[in-house]
């Protein structure tokens, strides 16, 4: 198939003849094209000025792949309960072991909604829990703003504590005592409530005695005395025994009646203190730092200092008075992060991590753990699976001592919510950043590689892990990728570099050119790879990174960076293995503390904007900056030399209007052909000489010969028709030269054109572009299984499947769910290489044929060659799970990884080879091209495929697919594959244009649009900017882009009609129809609640915020938010015309901003304003007296009062009612010799904690 040089010349001339014949009907001498570069010396300067003017849209040069035309939501299912816990999204086809599945994403599943889990038996409440994870009663309020979880003051036996009412009731039941629960009170206020009743001895007339409080004593009471004191005269003997008292942590003396006396001291007299009650602070060892741990002489144990009284066996160290001791219940050598150990106090909880964290750097296989010190023993519990839960840690302080202790808990990881915030990134980047930074699980990261490649995005600080099982085949038919691949592909991007051709004087002949980057040059540098891989890693288990023991793998691909930038291992170069060690002092900050302070149990839930797409950011529609230049109709042509676009510059002076080619018959054209043949010969010879003189060799020399031939041929045409002579003085020269004049003129003009052609081949002043591509793939475990055993080496952290499989491709967990620490083993090693067992085509109209062994042939169904620029997909199936890659170049050895991945870094049986665009015939090596002007040209290309399995066993010889490519034009017109904005897209009220609107085509074409149907293409009013470069235009997802701005839009429906013309001038017969709606009435808020003045009995008070909306794009349907504590929070019930949210408020004036936004971007704003007054003070008795056998008393407010004659421990509803006709003046019957214990309750149900008054009438 090698072509002879003379055939090359002939072909070129014939091509030029054909071009000139076709140009007879040209309508003008200038054809406008997109991304066509005109090689003029001043063009680069002019384009740079354009760049300065449009710098605001340079971000459009960034091609963000993925970011979602296909909704991941429609592909996802939810595993309600499975091997990785509850509420795990997955894609059909993943081998996920799941007990219960629903056919929608977990975010749309009620069972996965975050709420509050109430333990009905214990009275405890866990916030942010999915319903499926809750073993108790689940309430839909994620922050536990429910009655069962209300904290209040628990009063039991003269002691106050801050608990839920159920916890208070349980404690009272355990102690066999009554309790009183006070709601709407702060903890500090609770603990400062004065204790009713004084401690002392209650002596009966028979000499028996009980230690109690005065309000519970119906006999003689001796305040501050023990029952064994001589003063009380009881029959109880002092210090008869030593023991422990329930609900007390110290060791006590007990008298002979069984009453608790003072804290044990071996100094019995000091402990007895002459029968007086001693406080803890007055007892022995009160200042002991270790709570008298292991003391033999003092029983003043101190739980806060790490000791409690326990009974011993007698063999252990104990106090002298009995088998009891203050035992240290702290953990002195507790495991800490960073490989350290240290002291942790009893009941202290803290987080343990398997590696560094924050900024998206959690190692693969790492988990979050909560450690606790309980009675001197460290216990460790895992948070979720694959970081579905993370460990938050904070500190609490004891104000009196300043001592702090860690407090940790597992919470649901909000990583997916962080990604969902980006839904509105294009329209409101500042708002997204504000919302993102308000969530302590998220970070707003700004990638800034160069001036034209920078953007911000909300990312998880603590990425959730993926299913690492490599047995993951795509679902052929709809070709749905797995969840990990979809997620990681968000970071697959390309950076477009703008460059300009400049000159240098360093060469011998005084002119040498070089490319100089003008924009995004830093995308060629290592910083681009560094920032992009960090972005990739932050999405989950993606990219080149490390597992939790410091073993790294590379799972990214980069094309177009500088050669010296490429690294054998990116992960090793960036030192990611260092992140496998937990860092001292790092921890997840507690979530929503600000909200708790502001609203005290008010909701702090932040819903994702909109619904559905939690896992994928909406596609950021690209702003295409078009570099356009005219190409002459009379002399212009396009030549793709080895894949590079080449445009010959025509002198405008040498071109007449309307194409510059006069009407001529066949004879005229043939005459021109003769001159063209001469010109081609001269041009080629001169070019060959120039190449030899300037030592230009190889493809560049062939290019000059080709250029010279075509330039000479064109000059011949010009001389024949006298075009060059016009206005240039050439007619005089031709007349003077006589018969030889035409030939000499041809030579002169040809040489001039050759020089110009060489200038063009040097491309001085040309502005071009390069593309740097970054591909982010799911992380894969190291090959082999040498490290599997590491998973079982930490007894505090049992092995899980996620941790096991991160250690190696051959690592497999056994007895999962049975053993406490199930073994992670290495499956047997094998040495078989992957073999092809099946193959099939996915694109209609084509077939894949096996020639022999690993050799295949790809053709059309009619055994014809494939048209250039077409996309064809096919599948190769291997006999074992393997990774495959391919290239057009033969690999250097069988261990080499090819440039293009077929599996996105996954191990599969079925490997999809999606050749997005077969190259043009002109881009192939000339030795593999054959054909002629009549039959067209065809070329052959070999696609080389290599595969390797888990063990790294590669195919020794590449799989070869022979591809035949045809230059014949595909007669099919272009068609629209997708729009940037969906059909029926809605614009907000008052808009008259839609910017950044565009579409994607299946092949390069020009497009126009109009508001009138069935217009001819040439008559349509509005041109679009389209990518015509077949090699660089396809974005790899939807096709070739065209963009523009829809203008002159009016309220209501606007119909848009589109036609396209491909590179072969094929035009669509029928219009493509598209419509866009402009909102006719702006969105309005019609009502806001609550409003006005409210008075309640206690606080916080729960109000339901209510907002109603109307009009706008969807008759009021919109999404509403309220502004709380520095951030906008989406209403719990919204995306309709009615929007509701429950919130707790404290007394005061409240003004809350509300904004509602519909699908078109219409915004309505308002304020919810109201005032809340809280009456939480019990009534007071302000006056009382005795009159005629009655006790008369007055309260300061309307109240109901009651009394008893023996105690204040009763409720008004159960006491003896006092008579009142107005609620202010009250009467009770006097009982002679009795004390009247009176309590009152006002209209807000505020009731006295103790007595409002104790009244006794003295005789």
C-alpha cells in the first residue's frame, strides 16, 4: 500500500481541480468556520485581545466531564439492610449482599430518612439515625426535638440531675423512690435548685432512728446528726460495720440500725466526728488527686477523680476495716491516635482513626472507631461500614476544676450531602460555598491551576468508602457503569491550553518557530495532576492513593502533560502512604453546635437543595470560546497532515467577490488543469530543494513537497484565469516575457506561494490549542495478597470485608458475621493469563470478526471500511476477571499499560471498547493509505489491546483488532444528541434571552436557529458556534458541541427551529424543534406564619413555620428556605406550594428571613415576624392570715391551689383543693395543730416545685 511520490503529486492536483470546480457555486469568497485558524502574523495578537475581553468566560475552556447528563438517581437502588449496614446506595449489577432492596435511591426512601432513635426502655435518644437502624421508637426529627427527648431537671431524694423524663423515672424506680421532673429548665438552673429538707436523724418515740431529711420526718428531727449521736438518744450504736450504699460511690461506716454514717476512715473517731454528719469535703482524703485509689485507710472514693468503692475478694488490697477499696477505674494506657498511649478517665469516650483525615484524605479501607474507658477497660466500637458513619469528638469541662474530658460519638457521614450542595453551583456559587462551609462534614475547595482552569466545588471532608470487590461488570444493554465509576468520573476533566506560534532567530537561516503557551500552560505541570488527583481522592475511594497500611496503587490517567512530569507511580511521588498513619490531634469536629446554642434542640437538619441527585453534581454547561477565522473560497483548502489541521492562507487581494471564479465551460477548466499540472511540478521541486537546503527531513519534508505541489497547482489556476494579475502589475510582466512568460510566471508565483506555504507550515502567528486530559478511576487494591493477615492483627479493631479487600486483590474475608474477628486470607495464586472467550458488537451496522486467535477484524455489516470520525463500540470477554487497555501503537512489552482504559480501572469479564471517534484517513501513516480521487481513500489501523488479571498475569501478545477506515463522506446529515438545557426549559420572569445554551451533535456540523419554522438553512437568522474539528471536537460524552444565545424571547412558550449542515454540506430536511418557556408572572409568597404575639408557659416553644407560594414558573411550586444561624436551611416539607418546618424558639422577638425559588430561578422573599413571651414562673403567695377558722391567702396571679397536712411532695391536682372564686383569693379550713403545706398552679400550668407556703396557726 506504499504510495509513489508521483502518484501523490497527481492526487494532489486532481484534488485541487475538484475543489476549484466545486467552488464555482460559492456564494462568497469567505467561509466562516468554528475553530479554524488563519495563519496571519497579526492574528495571534488579535486573538489575545479577544481573550482579554472575554476573560470572564475563560472558565468555559474547562471541560468538566461526567457532571451529569444521565441522572445517577434513576440508576440507583437502595439496600435497606445489608452487609455494609443500612441505607447503602448501589447500582444494579453490583454484587451487594442485601436483605431488603427498594428500587430508588436511599435519599428517596422513608426508611433511610435521618431521624431520632428513642430507646423506650432506657430513655436515651440518638440523633441523626436512619429509621432502619433504630431498634426503639423512631421519630422523624433528626436532632431529637421531640417530647420524649426533652431534657429536664430530675429531683429524686433530695438530689438533682439533668435527664429525660424516662431516664428520671427509671432512676426513681431503681431506687424505689418518688421523683419530680421539671421541664423547660436549663441544666445549670436545675443543679442550682435549692435542696428541700435538711439531712439528719429522725427519732421515733420508741427509740428507733432513721437517717433522712426533715420534710420526710413525722417524728422528732435532729438536723445534722447521726442516729448514733448521744444527743438524739436512739438505740443505734455507732460504726457497727463497713459497706457500700446504693447510688453512692464512697465506702461508709454503718450503725447498728443499718443507717449510713460518715465516709470510712481508719481513724474511727475522726470519722464519727462526735455524731455530726460530715460532708464529702470534710471527710478524709478530700484533696486526693486519684480519689484515694487503693487506699487502706480512707474510703472517700471520687468518681470524678477515677475511683469508685468496690467489694474485693479479700486477697486484693483493701481498707483495714473490711473487704472494700477505692478502685481506679481509669485507663492509664489507653490507645490513642498516632500510635501513642495515654490516660483516659472512666466513662471518657474518644475517637480512633486508621489514618489521617480531613480534606478528603481518609485512606482506603480505613474506618472510624469510638473507644471508651469503662471501669478500667478499653472497649472499641466501629462506626458504620466503609466510613458510612464517622466519629465526632469534642471536650467537656468541669467548671470548678477546669478539667476536660473527651466526648465522642458515631454520626452519619454527610459526604453525599456535601456533593448534593453543588446542584446550584452554576447559578449561585457564593450560596453553595456558604452552605457547604456551614456543614462541618464538608469543605469548599478551590482548584486553581491556571487563569483558565480554576473552579470551586463542595467536597466531603471525610469521603465515604466504596465496595472494593473487583468482580464488577457493567450491565451491557444500557451500559450502566457501577456506582464507584460514576462517582469517580466527576473528576475526569480536560484542560484546554491556548498556544501561539512565535519566531526565533537562532537558526542558520534566520527563522525558526516554536509554540508559546498563552493560557493554561500550568496544566502541563505536575501541579495540575496534584490538584486533580486530590479532587479525585476526595470523592471516595478514587484515584492514585493509599490503603490504611500505606500500600499505594495508581488509578488515574493523564494525557498531554510535559514528558518530564509523568511519573512511574503518582501515588509514590506524592507520598500518599504517609496518610496511612493517624495524626495526633486530628478529629472530626462536632456537628451543629452553633444551631444547638441558637435554638436549643431546634432542628439543624440541612436538606440537599432539590431532591434526587445526591451522588452527582448537575452538568455544568460549558461556555465555548470560539476561535473563528475566514477561509477563502477561491484558494482556501484544508489538509490534515498526520492528524494536524492545516489551512492555507489566501491573499484577499487575489480573490474576487462571489468566489472569484468566473463562469467557464469544460474547456476552460481543462485549460486550467494544464497550468495546474505544471505548477504542481514546479512547486513540488522547489519545496524539495528547500527541504534539502534547510535539512528538513521526514514527515516535515513530505509536508513541504505536498504543500509546494498544491500551491503550484493553485498558482497555475490563477495564472490561467488572470486572477493574480489583477491589481498587481502582473499583466505587464506577462506581456514582456512573451511565449515563455506564462511558464516563468508560474514558476515565480509558485515559488512565492511556496515561501508563503513554508511560512504557513512554520505556522508563524498561528493560535492553536492543546488538551490535557485527566481521568479519575476507582481505587484498586494492590495485586496479590501478601498483606491480608494485617487485617486481624489489632484485637481492638476486628477485621471487616472492606478493610480486608483494601489490602490486596487476593484478600478475602471468611466467616464474616460468625467470628468476632473474621480471618482475612489470601486466595491461591494462579499463573494463567486472560484469554478471549467471546466478543460482540454493540453498535448497529457493524460487525467484529475473529480472524484467528487474538486477531480480529472490524468492518461494517457489508464488509466495508468504517467511515472516518464514526463511533463504534464492541465487547471483548475474557475467561477471568481482568483489566484491559488499548492504544493505536503496539506496546513496548507485555507488561505495559496502554493509553486508553476499557474498564475505568475495574476488573471485569466483559470489557467495553468505546472508540469515541475513529481517526481520519489523512491522519494515518501514508504507507497505510491507498485509493484515488474516484474511489476515495482507505487506510488501515491496528488497535492493540492488553489485559492482566488480579495476579498481574498479562496477555503475552496483544489482542489485535484490524480497523479499515474510509474517507468517503458519510451522506447522513448530523443530528442532535442532546441539549444543554432540557426541552421545555423555563426561564424566570422578565428574561429575554438564554445564554450558554447549546446542543451536541453526532458529527461535526454548522447549525443555525430561527423562530420561524421551515426556513431554508441559508435563510435562517441566527448562527451557532460549532466545533468543526473532527479530532478535537468530541467531548467523549455527548458528541460535538454547538453553543449560542437564544434572544428576543417573550413571555410564555417560545418555539425554536434548528437546522445543521455537516462537513459534506448535508443539511437536515426537517427542523429540529425545541421550546423554552419564559415565566409570565413572578413567584409570590402569599402567606407567612406564625405572625403576631404569643404567650406560652414554658420554653422552648415549638412553632410550625408555614409559607404559601403562588404564580411563578409552576403555579407557585417552589423550594423554600429559612435563614438560621448564618446559613440557609431548606424547609422539611417543600417543593410544592405549601412549605412547613417545625422549630423551637425561646422568648423574645423573632424575625426570620424566608426565600423561595422555583425551577426557573424566580425568587420570592419575605420575613416571618412574631414575638414570644414565656410565663414559666410558678405563682407566689403574697399575703395570708387567719380568720374564723379559715386560712385566707392571696396569690400574685390567677391560680389553682391545694394543700396537704404532712408533705409538699404532691401535685396540685391530687391535693385538697383550696376554695377560690377569682383565682387570686383562696381559702382553706384550718386544722388545729397542723402545718398546712400549700402548692399552687397558674393558668400556664406552672406549679410550685416545693411548697408555695407552709402555714401553721399558733394557739
